[in-house]
C-alpha cells in the first residue's frame, strides 16, 4: 500500500533548528509533525504566590531566550524541554515579554507535590508527556508483560536508546530503515512501549510484550508485507495489532487479513487518518468493521484540526505534540533522537497500548469485551454521546479497568455469508448453530452501527423438517436466506430467489420458519441486522429450534 504526502524526518529536524513552524505537516496516513504548540501559552496558577516559576519555552526559539533568562537569575533544568526555573521577580518582566512574543509554552508555579501511589519515572521527556494524564496512564500502575502488541509499520531501530536491550521486544522478520518514512515505526512503537529506563520518554505501557512487523522491507511504504505482518501478529496469540497506516482504496486482501485476525481473537487498532482538510474521505483499514478506529485530540480535548471524521471512529486519544523516538539514521549530528510529532498515527498506539494494558489486567475477557469496555468507559468530549469526530470519547484507562464486563459478542466477524461458510474467510468456516445431535441453539450477541451492523449464522435443517428462528430484543431485524445465497446484501432477482423471509425491527419477538422439502439436509443463513440509519447498538437473543417429526 503506497501512502502519499510523505516527508522525511531529517528536513523536519533541520527546520526545527532553523526556526518556528506551527502548522502540522502531513505525512503518511495522518502522520504529521507539529514542531510548536497548537494552542496559546498555558498558565497554571497556584493558590498562593510562589517564590519561583517553571517556564517551558518554544521548542524552536527557546535557545534564543537563554541569555535573557540567565541574566534574570534563571536556571536551565532541561535542554530537551527548554525548561527553566526562574525567580518570581522575573515573571512580570522578562517572562512576560517572552510570552507576548510567543516564546513561552507553559508557565506554572514551582510547587511542592505530595507523592501519590502512581509510577515515578526519571526519563527526561516524561514531564512533557502531557497526554499520559489525559488517558489516565499516570493514575494506575501498568502491568508487566502480558497480552502482546504487534506494530505493523516501517522497521524498528533496535539501536535506539529506547529499544537497545529492551526486554520483551520481538522482531518479526528483517527491519528496514532505508527510505524517507522509515523513522515512523520506531516513533509509533515508542508511544506504546518506550521503557521506564531513565532515557528519553515513557510509553503508555512501558513493559508491553512488543513486536514489530516491518511492512516496508524495500523502503517503499507499504507493500503486501503489511498483510503478512497482520497475520504474524494474529499468530502471536490473542493480542493487539496496531496499524498506523492507511489508504483511500479498499484492499480486499488487507480486509480479510484483518478479519482473520479478529476471528482468531485479536483486537485491531487503526489510525482514523489525517484528511479532515480534504473532506474526510474514507480511509482503510480505519473504515472497516471490527477495527477499533482512533481519532486525534489536542491538549484541550478538542478534536485535532487534521483528524479525519466519519462514522467508523470509535475512540479518540491525544495526537498533538507527542514526544516520540526517532530512528537514528534520521537524526543529524548534534540532535537528540526524539521529536514532537502529531497525527492519528500516534493516537492509535496510545489506544493499542491501553487495550493491551486493560486486557492484561483482565485476562478473563475476550477481545469483544475489551473493545466494548474501551468504548463504554471512554470520557465523552465534544458533542454529547457518540459523534463522528471523537467516537465515544477519549480512552480512559482507569475507567476501563473498573467497568463491569459487558456480554460477549461471539462469532465475529460474521457480517456476511463468505465470513461464515467453509473456504470463505477461514477454511473451516463457522460451525452451524444446529446439527444432527444439536436440534436447538441459543446465541446472545449484539449488532453495532458501522462497527458490526450484521450478524450471519449457519443453520442446519434436516431433510423434510422445519426450523424455527426467533429473535428477541429491540432494534434489530431478522432475515432468513437460502443455502445458495452468496451475500445477505443481494438485491433484485438474486434476493427474490434467495431471501426466505424478513421480520423488521420491533419490540416483540420476531420469528421465521423454514421447511426443508428436499430429501437431504440443507444449510440456511439467519441474518440479524440493524436497519439503515440506525445509530444505537442492539443487544439480542437468537434461538433456533428444529421441529420434531
């Protein structure tokens, strides 16, 4: 898959050295660098006057202010952060002038803090990781290695200080770092799992069982190795696969690889894309059902100016001014191997890491329950309830850890005939609900707008016998389709031939009956569906019973 609008990291780092650039620079699938703050200076007040203040300067122009601050009695605390400690007397004078000139990012009193039972990190960039508090990563202790996270992206730089010697780091195949966008995989991986090693930054899940599948072996982003990476991630066992990539073209092979990963119990997380300014075209794999799609927000919880908006968005996470590791081949001499980046490519790994964290702490859940918990526990922002900008809201790790488990949604993906029949998506297909030794069956599941609007089940019916299919629960409808049906989305003459019966959504129990008049057993398809335009998920109970002779 080839992605347009790419720009190498070396020109960006050089631009940082040369001067300010506050606009997000688009890169592949929503990746963008945001060298400066996206909002006015933040001023954090204290209840009583402080004797000294912390001043965080613009990343680009900060060094130009060093002589003024030093002359005013300031002390440089962190060259990387452009962070100074200045006396109170300098705030109204020197710092005030710098703020009016746009040099100051944050001004806050130097306060005494009471230690809490939360992680303590010494990594220099940790104080600048504003997003950690937004998603609750600092309000709970991350677990040790657990549910695996596989990043499918460009190669991982294992010589970077964040990854050299990092335990629980697996390379799936060779890792290429030759090509203009080859910094990307290292940056995405660092947002997920940069360890608390006193160097650089800390990822959302520092001890994650992390794997990198390089989808750009020849330095051309991206090839069919992306599909191989998704499959390799699924083979690692039920876990999380992160896809900070995309295209406006639907790729059926990519779709099936994702559906197969979901069928094997994994969670697939994808960036929504960075095309808000281009009219929000649908982006794949983000627009596929059964993909946990992530939009980007800024430091004030508003949707980022670049973040794509459409119905498939499930969640949001911070995506502006995110500290990330940069692969060493892209770092000019004299620069630190880090940059502040922006884009949904960096919102997605926050959610991927959060999903693996929650699942590791709650291993009794299946993938459908973890996804639903993340959606239901999200902190609502923007318009009340679900919206196309931020989905159900910003991911909230402590809330997800505490929320009661929802019912499972078994059998996914089962959106159409080819996904459940043998030699469709999987060689064996899905087992029929009924069989020679199982004349009755019951399923409790749900259908969800955009994410999972259709559930199809195979039903075995003996020769010369009838089957009764009943649906309980409001909001969903029921259809019954013949064994030769190719798709439950058939229309015209095909639907007239294959559709055996329809029951529209209602509150009362809906039933359909089919009599197999043939001399041999038949397989038919029961389809539970949401009607067009539905905006609310429907929980349902489906029962199937073969009539006695």
